[in-house]
């Protein structure tokens, strides 16, 4: 029994079509109803319509990524219970539609964060990247947080100032837009909203955010168990605090805390090798081995980072993550399962013909096709010779 080869699809407006996905060799689709505002109930008829479209193309909708967790849940605001009820109704509708695997994250305010969406590589392909000096420049000169200087080394502050002075007005605006973007297909955060959220999360802190995650999971547990739904938490990306916002899923210690606090099987992990791989202390094969029993969905992506913690997304088999060892553990784990584990090639370089097209950052077709082909070959070799 092989791992399930899947592909993220953002819906009918995605530049990559379902036919493209079939040609790439994937059998399953990872999708969500991105047009529905965060916190609202996903109607059963819309879920069934999306499933019908996917199945008509000869594919299977096996993973929902994601049902967004509303900020009121993350902060335990006064209207938290209403949003929890809406979440439970959505999960119930997914269960009725026969979809039992949900990927979600608990990152405050912003989703994955980068500072450049088109870093040009020596090959001419373009990659997503993160640079601490650029983030600090945004923090200092755009966000203008109080006492922000204390959070960065002096050398980085100097580099950020130099970087800001050298930036064109267009690049300054681009940097702000990228950081405030959140999920590329959804509504961006405003500067005022981010400032207010940072202030709120300073009072919540890491311990409070952890407790709010556990409260969320306990609140949906009975719905998940009744409907046969497994929740898989996506790690924080990047896996460290940024802009004063706490992070609670950054490495092995955090993942162990979450899964040991709620040991029930509905509470699982999405292993994202790229998100975790950006952390200087994270040993991905060790994390994969330690969390193997709780991994139910996998994002395979690679990164190259420097001594300062800056990183860019590299080829899937060429980076700081030992993808051979990670895949070896996944293949071995998968052999013990009743249901195979789905994985998808996460992100991909903009390359070849896609350089001339409008693409969703990280989700162009050809770069992910290349990644899936490499990962498929690696898995096949391991399956044959393990």
C-alpha cells in the first residue's frame, strides 16, 4: 500500500485545473471552500457540489485544507462559542459528505509568512523566501511597534535600516503587501487590524494560546468522533515568533505537548517538512519518527537556510531537510496503517512556462509537478528496496 499522492486545488478559479492535476499523476485533491468567509458554516450542498466537480474529473477529494479557525476561537473572545458551533456544523456537513480528514492551523492573525514571493534562483526559477532584515524593516518602519528594537540583535537592526533606505517605494509597498497577505486566495490583513491583534496576543501569550487550542479541540471532539473526522494540525510557518505574535507548533516539544494533552485519535498532526525545516533546531527525521503514530497528512517541501535563519524554498530533494530519511520513515509507517497516508508536494518553484503566467504564490503547476515526480520516484525506490 503506497502513500496517497495528492495535490492542493483552490477551486474553480485556480489557474491549475483538475485535468492538470490528473496529468501530474496525483489521484487525490486537497481543497477547501475559500470563498466562504472565516467562521461561517459551510453548507452541505456546496461541499457536495465541490466534491461532485472533483469526482467528475476522475479524482478524489480526500483532505480538506482548511476549515479556518476564526480569530475569536484563537483568542477566546466573547463570541467564541458561536464560532465553535459553526465549526462543528461544518465538520458535521463534511462527515455527511464522506470527507474525514481536515488540516488546519492555529497561527495567530497571519498564515504562512514570507518577505519575497519571487526570489530568483541561479537557474532562473523563482522561489518563496524569508529574510529577517526585511521583516525587521517592516516591523520598524511600517508597523512601528513599541519597543520593537529590543526584540532584534543590533546587527540585524542596522541591516534592516540599510535595507529600508535602499528599497524603492514599490518594493516597500510590495513587502508590506506580502507580509499582510495571509492565505493568497483570501482577504489580506490590514495594518490597523494587525496592530490591534498583536496587542491582544501579548496578553494571551504562548501559554494562553496553547490553552485556547486545547479548548478548541475539546469543543469539537465529540463531533469529530461521531463523524469519523481526524483533525491534523499544521505547524507554524515559519516556526518562530514573528512581529510579537506567539507560536505554539514550532517543533517536537510543541507537537508532543499538543498530542499528549489530548491523546484521543481524532487529534492528529500534519507533518510539514518545509515549515518545520525552517527551524534551525528542528531535526525532521527525528520529528517524523517521534510523531509517526499521530501523522495523518503530510506536506513535503524543502528549504535552504543560512546561519541567521533566513531561508528560501529549495527543490524538494535538495535542501536542509533529509527527504530520503523522512520518506523512509513515512513509507515504513504507512505499511502499518489500515488507511494510507496522503501527502502532497508543498509549494513549488515558478519555472518554465509558468514564469510567464499569473500563478498563486507557491502553487504554480510545473514546479509542483516536478516536486511530485521527484517524491514519487523516491517513494517507489524505497517501497521496492526497503
